[in-house]
């Protein structure tokens, strides 16, 4: 079942099967002047049609970046800023980040810096980005090192739909699973037991169990980010750099 978490700091987060159906309602509420979608090559090929069917309004620009970390370059940021200017995006406009963690990071950065900040909706399409990069407002690009330049900028909304995981390559699914296990360790909850007792269903990507586990992980992350948005101490636990009891 779709769950909606409303967080002052993390924005509205809609999580569950068919969560993408909520996109048009969210866009109508924000009512942006212009809408741009930024995605990666592979996500554009696999899922752009589904996204466009769910916006129920016209999209002014679609920007396609390379897959993976290559998207997070200053060159791509400059290109996006320029294209937003030439397409007359105002401060009342909005970007939808549609892809994995790299897309989330770079689009968040562009949204936070263009005209001192425009609207942002994250629609993560990998397991890892659904439980990590899309949640909590960290943005970043790679410049003389990974994530050296970035901002803290919460999105207006995040839509997390396990449907997008159907086409995820095995390696990427496994790195998402590693992150889920990390949440189990951090939270000391029954999450690890849930994973163990549902392993068969998880491995065949049963969307019901994935939905439940993703909801658990996002709740854990939101709870931490709300207490330490700017990563002064507690939030470091998400990188297992500091263990709090
Ligand atoms: N990826 C860790 C954090 O969001 O703080």
C-alpha cells in the first residue's frame, strides 16, 4: 500500500507500488511555471513514456545525461543552467530528477543553484537511490573529487515506486540490498530479521516485500535527517562513520 510521509525537512515522500500515479496531483499543487525532466540515457529509453503518461500536463524540456557518475560533471551543470536560461525557466519553475543516485545528486544541485533555488521532485529509479540519494536533500557534483561541490536542498516531493526496479541490473539491485542491510545495522530494528525471513521474495523482486522494506528504510533515514539535516554528527551514522546508541 502506498504510504505518504510528510516531513518539514525531507518534503512529501510517496512510497509504494503505483506511487507514480501521485505525480500529477503533486504537480498540480505546486503548479510550476515550467517543468523540466532530467534523466539518464537508459532510464529515458526504459521509462520516459511511463513518466510522461503520469504528468498529465505538458513538459517544457527533457534533458538526457549520460548514465552513472559521468552525469555529475561541472560541464553538465553548466549545460543545464544554460539550457534553463535559454528555455526561460523562472524561479517558479521546477525540475524532476528521474534516474539513479547520480541524476538525483546533479539535478538537486542545479535546482538548488538556478535562480537561488527552484522546485524539485525526485523520482529515483534504482533501489539505492530510492532509499538514500533521493531522501534527505544532499546534492552534489564531482569536481577534483567525488561530491566536493554540493548543497543541502530538500526536494518538494519524492516519489518512490518499486515498479522501476523491474529493469534494474542485478549488480545495482545488490548494491541497493547492501544499503538496506546497513539500515538494519544502524537501526538495530527487526529489519534484518524481515530481510532474512523474506529472502526468496526479495531475490525475485516481489514488489510487495520491496515496498515494505523500502518504506522501513526511508522512515529510518527521515528520522535521522530530521534531527541532523546538515550532518553535524548524527547523520554521519548513515555512512557508518559514527555509531550512536
Ligand atoms: N548518504 C548519506 C546521507 O544522505 O547522509
